[in-house]
C-alpha cells in the first residue's frame, strides 16, 4: 500500500474544550482497569484546582491517523515536558476520530521518553494495564490515572495509544486518533506494530510534522 494514500483521510472539525467524565469498570482477574467516557463540561475553576493540563495541539484536528497494518501493537504517542517537578500524572486525554470504529477498545501506555529520542518502552511507568474506549467518535476520551502513582521527578515522559485490534490497511477496522497540522512541536511519534521501531511522525512517508492529539494533566506532588 502507498503510505501517502493513508494520510489523505480527513476528519470533521470539532469544537475545542469539551471535557469528559470517566466511568471506571474493574477487570476481574487481570490486575488492570478499563474506562469508558461520557460527555460533560468542566468549569474552568474546577480544572484549575485539579491540576495543569499539558497539550501541544490547538484542539482542532486537520486529519486523523491509525497504523496501516493487520497486526496489533501499533502506537501513536506524544512526548510531554512538565512545567514543574515532582509532577504526578493524574489524567490523560485522547481525541478519538469519527472514522473506522471509534468505540474499539485501546490500551493506554505511559513511558519514559525524551523529546529528541522519543518513547523508551523499557521505562513502563504504569503499575497495571489500563484500557479505554469511546462512546462515539470526534470526542475526547479522558482516562483517570490517579491510582497508578506515576511521579515524574525530572525530564520528559510520553503517553501513547496502543491498538489492540488490527486496524487494517486503511484503519477502517479499528479507531483513529485526531492530529493537528498547525504549528507542530516535534513531539509526536508513531510505530506500525509491536515489532516495529518508533519513528517521528514527520518521517513517516515524509508527510511533515504534526501533533497527535493526546493531552496529559499533572498535579504537584
């Protein structure tokens, strides 16, 4: 398949600033958690009290991406630099696209990372497996990580979305994530499947840089 043809898939623009309430369900016998989202609007004062959200996108996706493969384990990630230390990672958000099957379950990953070298999967920062899904597309899915005890004492970290269902050559068999093309920050990374290497998103088919629409909220330790 021609990689360039994949990136031509466009998404509808959505209003920025929509918040999400999370309903948490325990996975019996697997030591992890699964989360599903429902739409809500958070008052600005409440968001401020709950921590600082780090983000590099402008809230408006110009397109949406999904690994083009029939294997599982593909990921898209964003690298974050806290504005203070120590920082506790409280929540993360993913903008799920309208195309494909947005309700498909995905795995949330948090790794050590650097802006220059990307995710380091040898530094898995989650204490247990976390999965999530959307109720519908073109909405932010918020995932509560407050029980994971993730404390960043220095440097960067990354948050990734991992495909548990093979997306298919065009991504139509699973979910998409929104990407922002305007004023990219060089912090987004991509891998096709579990065996492939991480690449800067701008290096994939020479499409140019863009920001994967993943956000992270940190609170002071």
